[in-house]
């Protein structure tokens, strides 16, 4: 059992939970994830470790309320428990002084980008954070991002904050603005379509781009292969070989189709639960 | 009285009924059936059956106890060497082990040792609540006992833990999944090994002091070094051969194509067959192709049938004669209407516009020269491609060692294929670290892993004293 220490809303439909998990907090590194199960009949779902506090023995997750598991998670209160939680899984992100690094985050993926920004900055890299949201209301953690970024660029789809448009628009401008700031590496974390767009863009500039994949998973420990992804024509397991991969080699079309494998089942499951449990005792 | 040359057949659910439920297929012996079968044992002096048993159960002795209708004594005898008889009585390939050496088998059927073991074990599970202190069950753990960590709660880990606890050590079993049991809970289907049986056996280990810690990823949350840092004086690694193989052919990552591990984990561990009650989804294909001819392939095929598939095919590249599955398993599959397509192998999969598999292209095979395994190797027949409609594929072509611990433990010596190297005492290249089961041998059987767990427990005890 894993106790929730704090849980609160960051933006509509986006929550932050701080969970007591001392073993995981003791070992977590930027880029790793956990698998949780919110009830004894629930699914195992992967979530990126958004932050950790070794001294307090806690880890943070930031999640969007999408399906039944995240709806149940959002209903938990401080002191409530998550029955099953496993981690830290996956390989830590590569760290070092990589020169000027553009870290591109989209939506809830920004929470996953945060520990990478923090660790890269501490490792000596210069960080240009590019964060994209649907709208000003969806923004969160910009203070935390600012703290570890040498510059922070924001885009919103509706133009309510920062540049109107997508993260790729901001990145393109940065890349075309030659001479001022040469970008040595790009890291992209967010929805698959965003990571694909970033990788497609940087391919033209022959610019090394790392993406952190959010594949479907069951075990998260190399036993089932649900998370397999084609990278450079070869099948990889996201949980064992990733979650970070060379964005120019990832077969995003396949990744996105696989992410949609159970769209129908997930919808039915959530609807049934909402019908039976919404407002009722839990 | 003339001895019966024929085994007392175990009653089974009818094929037509059982594909509509998840209940166990073989129903077990009644007391009278068990006694009749036990009378077929001639109690020969040389006891060849024991030599065939990877955990060396005193087989003739427990059979004699059944003949004397002293079932409590029978189970006590079994428990001396086997902590999990209700499981091995169901899943051991007895026909290749104890039973193939049985003296009675020379003039008729061998004694159905597995059925008798299962009978005694089931009797014990049923009666345990009323008589919890049955004889040879391991005693209370001495508080002074040294601490031993067991990594992985599959057959190797469970039997190692049971023996160590029996010797007085304080044992903690670490499991990554949320439930202990390893392949017994994620891999073997309910209709072959009811999960309530696995739970009872694990409850028993807990009741005599084995501590289970689920949701702990050894190698990541705790390294092997960390375990020693926590006061454990020896570690047994029994993490199994869990990494599924794929064939690396075009289209293999289409939606609806699973490894057998994923398909069975969804259904068995995550209970996807109870749609509406449990959240984990699984595909209910109409035309399901299972690739492979082993026990896991049979489990997957029979599971797909119970998920209401119209057609389930086993696609195997050799002939039925070379199939690695137990005869009982392939017989059960055939009775349930699984269609066997032998001397064929897929070469590519084709998908629809949403990325779901819709058909596969196979090549016909013929048998050539024997390969390293001694079986004749399949050779593709040129130009023999044929297409099959399929909306779900389950790839059951074996698995390799789980790499998490080996990748995160320096100095742990491995074979080229990732198996952990141990000596004849199950010692790895790191002092105090032992290993056994599939992580050492590659994928094998439940009881072989249990045998390794037992022998490792003995070595660990020698090491600690």
C-alpha cells in the first residue's frame, strides 16, 4: 500500500499527487517511470516520475484524468492509498553537459520533462525549455521550469499566453534564428503526435533528438512485450530499452496505432464506471 | 486379486461444456478411485520413480499411505520433499519423469503418480483449516535465524523459500508483480491450475513465516547489494525466463498480435476474461492463430477458445510428433476443437487501416536433417506461401531470461544468451548470491525449477553455516 501525502489540481483535469514510496524515491532518476494499479481490479498503468524527494521518501506524479484508473486516482484524498505501485522502471535519461539543449514539452508531458530539465541543468547543460499548452488555463509548473531553464518559451494553441501556435513553431523559429543560439540537442516529451512533429522537424536540421515514449504497458518489467516499438527497423521494448529513444528512428505511426489498440474498451470501461459509481459511495 | 493393467482415468469436464467455462478440466480422483489406483503400485524395491522426480518425493511410501487410506500420512510424506504438491500434481510432465520409469509401466500403464499426488494435496487443502497442525509441515521459524532473500516468487523461488524456512531461516520473497506466484499466476490458465490452489499453497508458506513483499523491483528499487545492506546474508535469484521471443517478421507489431506472455498475463493475472468486473482489456478474436507447439501455445489456444473465438489455429513448423507440448495438453486442445496446422510458419502479417492484423502469410515447411535438439529441422518449401484470415495472433515461440537484475548487477557472470552462470552448488559469480530455475537453464518446467530451488536452499544453508 502506498499512501498519498498530498494531492491537488494543477489545472483543469490535471492533478499532482505526492506519494510515499521510500524505496522508489531512494533510487528514482530523471526519465524513469512507475506502474500503478488504483484498485484490486484495476489495470496496470505507467506514469512518469515527475519529481522525487529522497529525504522525504516521496515521489510525484502528474496525471490527466482520462480513463477509469486516472478518474479513481483523482478521487483519492491525502491519506488515501494506492494498492499497487512498482518502480522505478526504465533506463534513466542520459545526463551530461550537452551544450544548448532544447527541452520540448507538451501538456501533461511537461511534468515528465521537469526532472530531465532539472538534472540536465545540474549536469551543466544550458536549457531552453519550450512548453506548449492548449490554453493559459492549462498551464502548470512554469515556476519550477523557470528555475532550471536558462530560457523558457511558451506556446498556447489559442494564443492566451506566449506565442500562438505549437511547440514546433517555437522550435522552428529557434532553429532558423541562426547564429544567435545554436541548438546541440533536442529532447521532446509529450503526446505522441507532438514528439513525431518535433522529430520530423529536427530531421531536416540533422539535429539529435531524444523522445521519451509513452507506450501501452502491462508488466513494465520486460515480461510481456505490450510496449514494443519499432526503432530503426528493430523491435524494442519501451520498458527495457527505453523509454528514451532516438526520435528520428522511432516508427511513430505504429506507436500511435498501438496507443489506440484499446480505445473502445477504455471508453466502455470508463462509461460503465461513471454510470455505476459517479456520485455514489466509493 | 488380479492387478489392473489400466490406469484409473481421471474424470474430466466434457470438451463441449468446458470451453464455455474457466473451471478446471480434470476433476480429480475420489477417495475410492485413489485407493484403486494406489493398489496398482507394486511397491517395488528399487523405486525407479523417485530417481525420475526432480524433487525426489518418496513416491511408493505416499502411495502406500493412500492405499491404507491414511491421506494425512500421504501428504506428510510428500511435503517432506515438495512444498507445492497441489501445483506439481497438476502441471508436472509426469509421463517424462516419475511415471516413465514406473515398474508397473513395463507390463501395462504406469501408476498415475501425478493424479495421486494431486489427490493427496487437494485433500490437504480441503482439510487444512480443521487440522492446521498436520505433521511434517514446517515448524515455527527461530527468531535467531539468519535472513535470506529470495528474488522472484515463481516455482524456483517458492520451493527455495519453503525449504529455507523449514530449516529455520527468516525468508523474504521479493516479487515485482502485485501478486506472488510468478508463472503460476500470470502464465498457467485457471482451467489448468486454479488460482485459488496457488493462493492456498502460498498462504501455507506465509503461515509458517515466509514474508512476501510484492511490488518490489529488484535490480531497480533495490539492487542485490542493497539487499545485503539490509541484513540479508544470502540471496537466491529465481527470476525466470520471462522475456518473450518474437520472430521479427514484417507486421509483427500490428494491433491484435500478442506475445503469449502478454495474452496470458492479461487473462490470468489481470483477469481480463471477467469483462466488466476487471478493467484490463483483451482482444476477443474470431480467428485466432497461435504460433508455436509448446505447452504455452496450448494454454494460449485453449484460452482464446474460452474467449469465444470461432476458430483457433495452432501453427507449428514441424509435425505433431516433434511438438514440445505434453501429450495431455495437445489432446485437450484437440478435443476442444483447436485446429492444428503443422509444417507451416508465418512470414508476414497484414493489417487494416487502423493497424489491426487482418491476415497472415505462411510458408509450408518440410522436415530436413536433425538439428542440435535432435529434432528434424523445418525447411521452407519454395513458392508455398498461403494466406490465412486472422484477427488475433499469439506468438508462443519461447522466452529468454529476464534481464533486469543482470543489467543492473555488476560482476554477475552470464552466458551469451543471458542465463546466469552457476556452479554445481547453484553459486553465482558473486559471493552469497545463488540462482536457479529458468534464469539459469532457460525455459523449462515448473518442477525442474522447484528442484533447483530446493537444491539451492541446501547450498545456501551450507554456505551460511
